[in-house]
């Protein structure tokens, strides 16, 4: 029995010889025939031979990741993702929606001297990086690095706001509030839509809408906290309290959020094939133009209220009123968007946003400003809620949704946020004098851009379904 070990099994050299004789087709099928190597013994027990090291390696390489199946459209795990995404929006877009408080406080010169346009760069850089970093983070999430991405984002965001609390010079605020907090917000924001979007199909707009209400709630809570605490404990400690709230709520997101789709390791960071789709390319342009004007009122509503003679406390409430109204706007329109189509809901909301901004020029009373703040908060909130679901509608392969959404928010939303508020601030500085601020140029700039964005969205819908009433 030369060549056979005492246990009746083939020696290592015999097994290697047998492996070398296998054909290519047999090797491809080894994962499904784990005991293909025959025993050299005729006994029954000897016929069940152990896998060789080569077979194990082939099994690993041949392993097929099972398909995740269709989105569950509900259930505990799916709604946990919505909860986690709510708190991500609470601390990202909620921070952007809060910047009106920082804008007004910094403009007093209590921290550093700067023009309205220079101050606006702090919030616009933060918003730009929050959306631009999404190109990288969206791809990382597709590749299966959700938790690493969230951990890095949470750490960076909280650290950035802690550094804001001890900053004193303008350039220090650029680095801490603009760059560091912006990078952290980018890493934490993108999962709020990419993960939720993969758990829902028939109710995707509603789910994303519920998640995005976090930004409105954050835009209510953080201005209230800052305004009350700055007067009691000073700016530094007020911002530190805000950072601790951010840490506590972001840890909830980290504990519940999980990816549903298997990792997609290959593929580019930017999906250049998307630009060959005319509908997607025009939609991307519409997001860029719309976001350039959309957030201008959020930055300047408080200072506008002061300019028409409204007292400080009531003027401060205008930003909270606007964010409170956007809570409803992030729920109702997305609910109907699941039935009418995302573009069918997005287009009229964008048109009405433009009309409201242009009508704002004639507002000169407290009652009028409250009414227009409510209307604008509601309509603009619906735009922010429906845009991510529209990207999913224009993305035929959901495994690329994270990448496509990151591209949309970075190129469209990010660049729009970067230049919109500073340009509006420069217009305000140019038209205003030492004793009077003039806002009509700022509002014409904002409203015109949003109107052009609505026209491009209408073009996208015509490209997809023509002039029919088909759901789109």
C-alpha cells in the first residue's frame, strides 16, 4: 500500500497530483463539489476525503454573495434606519439651518469684525463640504464601510464644533466651523439618504421625508439652545453644550444603522456613465441652480426681520418658525410623491418657492414676515425631502445609488451652497448703507435662480415621460 497513509487516505503528493490533473471546468465547479478528490481506498469511510488546501481556497474564490432580495418597505430594521437617518439630518442639515443664528450673532462684531458676505462664507463652506465629501463617502458606503464612515464623521463633526467654542479669529472659524465641521458633516449626512433609500421602494419618498425632518427639528432645537445659552453662559459654553447634544444623538445613529446591500468593491468614485444620460445631467444642473438660491432666506431671515423694525426676540423666532414649517413640508409632499411621482411633486414645489421668494420683496410687517416664513419653510422643506428620492428614480441600478446621490449633492447641492449665500451677502453689502439694509437685490437673485431650477426639472420630466400624466 505504498503511497497510502496509515489511515487509508491519499498522501499530500497524491492529492496535489490529482488536483493538477483536473480540467478548467472541473476547477470552476469545485465549490459545488467539495469532495471531488476520490479516495484511493475502496472502503466506505475512505470515500469521504477531506478537502485539500487548494480546494478550500477555490471555494473561497468561488463563493457567490446571495442577492439581498427586494427592499422590505417596512419592518423594525427598516424603520431603525429612518430613526438613525433622522439624527444624522438633525446634526448636519440641522446645523446648516441653524447658521442664520451664527450669521446674525457674528454680524454684531461680538466675536470678530467681518462683513455679511465674509460671515456667510463660514456657513457656505460648511454646507459645500457636507455635500461634496459625499462623492467619496457615497462610494465608501457602497463598498461596505458604513460604520467606519459614520465613526469618522461623528468624531470630526463634534471635534470641529468643540474647536469653534474656543476660536477667536475669523480664520480660526473658517478652519473649525467651515472646514472641520463641514468634512465631518459630509461623512455623516450621506448615509442618511443612501442607506434609507435601499430599504424602501414603494414608500421611499415618505421614508426619506420622515428622515429629513431631522434637519428641521435640528433647525428648531439648536437656534433655541444657542440663543438662550449665549445670554446666560456665553458663546463658548453655548457651542460646547450644542456639541455634546450632537455627540449623544449621533451615537444613536451609529448604534442602529446597517447596510442592506452587499458591498460593491469595484467601480469608480464618480460614475461618469451617468453624464451620458440627458435626464440625469439636466437634473444635476437643476439641483446646482436651485440650491444656489434656495438657502439664501435661511441665512438672512433674522437680519431681514431686524431691518424692518421687528424686535430681536421676535426676529430670532423667524428662523425657528421657518424650520418648524419645513417639518410638515418634509412629510406631506413626499407622502404624495410616492403616488404621483417625485418629479410631479418636486416641480410645483420649486416653482412656488421661487414665487414666495420674489413676493418676499414686498413684506414690511411682522405679520407678513411670519406668513411668508411659514409658506417658504413648508415648500422649501419638500424640495430637500424629494430630491434624494428623485435621484433614486433616475438611477436604474440601486447598487450605484450611493455614488449617484453623492455626485448629485456634491456637484449640484455643494457648489450651490458654496456660492449662493456669499454672493447674496455681497449684493446686500453693495446695496446697503451704514444705517439701512436693502434686501430686494438679494431676494431677486435667490428667486430667479430657483425659478430657473424649476424649468430644468420640468425639462427632465418631459424627457422621461413626455407631456403625459404618467407617474414620474
